[in-house]
C-alpha cells in the first residue's frame, strides 16, 4: 500500500512539472556518484531534468547563499544546520561511514598503524569544509593519534581528491568515505571501515531550502527520495 501511494503521488506531481524550471540540487563532491544515480533514476521515471552542482560543502553553501537558486542540498545534517542556511526541512537518507584506504602495492592498514614510519603521507579532506575531514580529525583524536600524525597530513578540498591521491600512489593512506571508495576495485589497494565509536554520527540527507524557484519540483523529488527505488540506490552506495 505504501509503494502504491508513493507511486500515485509521484504521478500527480510529475503532471504539474512540464513547464517548470528544473530543480537545482547541490551536493558535496563525495556523494557525486550517489546523487548522479538518484537524479538519473528520477529523470527516467518523471521525465523531469535536474541540474546538479558539486563541490566541497563550503563551496556548496556559499553558492546556495549567493545565488538563491538551489532548492535542495544533499549533505550532512549537522553541517547544514550550522551553515547559516535557512533550512525548511531535512530528509534523512542514511548514515555515512568513514574509511581508511591505502594505494595499490601497500599493505593493509589500521588506524593505529598511521604513526608507523612507513606511513609518510595521509590524505584527508579539509575538516572545515568537508564532513569526512571533520570525522577523520575526530577519529584521529579519539585514537590518540593527532600529535603523532599531524606532520603527515595532506589536507585537500574534497573527498574525491583523497581518492585521486590514493589512485596515483602519491600518499600512503587516506581518510575518506565508504561511498567514494567501495566501487573503485583495482584503482586502490583496499580500505577498512573506521570504528564508528571514534567519530560523531554522520547523518546524510537532503535539506530543502525555503523560497525554491520550483517548489513542486522540490516536493516531487522529495517524494521520489522516499521511494523504495531511491532507498535501494542509497543503500547500494554505502549509506
């Protein structure tokens, strides 16, 4: 019955969107794969195009404030609530998972091994601009590693930049998210999940901004995000 009601509501909403402006959805770059697949599934189902914007969350928030055109942001709940953006609502999608990854040709790592001499460079997103940089900082502090590895850290702007350094073999380890590394296969050596007790919960979802240019499109995409099809995509991407 729930699936039927969701389908009926989607059909009704799609019928009102034919002449409307496309919804602009922004996201942190670490969830580009997830948001792109969700958008593709939505567009195929509804026939309505979404415009997607990606960057570090600092950039995304600044663009949302400056343009006034972004109707929805996919990101971490706490970060968005503290961003200064006026959020109309927040739709929970799942929990983000911090991972420790290493490049090809390197031995498997654990967080406690990061202070070993053979680990010389550790890539991590900027804690001030990316939630997994913040989570990584918290995990290092909880493990008593902050002072031991501070001179090894290579701070980059976004989660995908961590992956790039790992794939190129230019770092010995990287702190990133499960969504970004789980489908990389042979591009990196491997990864392990960081103990979630070492960092604050990462609640990922879709924040709706008030005053969106196309409120019906926001509503339609929100309904889609609650559908079984969308939730299956979300779980597939590690949330």
